[in-house]
C-alpha cells in the first residue's frame, strides 16, 4: 500500500517510488551505485534500487528505480510513497499528459 504523493520528486527525478529498505532487500532489489538526497518529509541521502513492481489491476509489470529509506521513515500504515514520476507514467486520470496529474476540482 503506497501513499500517492504528487509533491514527491519531479518528473525527471532519478526514482519513482520511496519504499522501505527492508522491502528492497526482501524482494531482491538490485542496488544501484547511485544515492539520492531527499528533502521535505523524509530528509537524508539514501540508496537507489531497481525493484520489480507488479500491479495486476493495471496490467503493469516492470522494473522501477526506488529509494530505500529506513522502515520508520515510511508513513505509518503504508509501505512507501508513489512519487510524481511513477504516478504520471499512467495515462488514466492525467488526460494523456504526463506533465500533470488529472485531478479535477469541483465547479465554482
């Protein structure tokens, strides 16, 4: 279960998800030689892994780059954070424009 956070990372960030370090190890993520500095809700420099992600409901099976943070850094009750780059990789809800999320506001 991930928190969808359009404010986490940008479209060109070197990662798509922020997840627990224990999950990267459990699911045999491939450690990159890169680290990334995070700011905001989770501050620090953390390693990047390539992890296979499957979302059967969306017929998604692919390897994505994730930031591995200490388990205690993840939001309570969640396994991690789905960042802007990951969220905009789907066309449903963003009207086919990966530079934005398709959130509609109520009328006046």
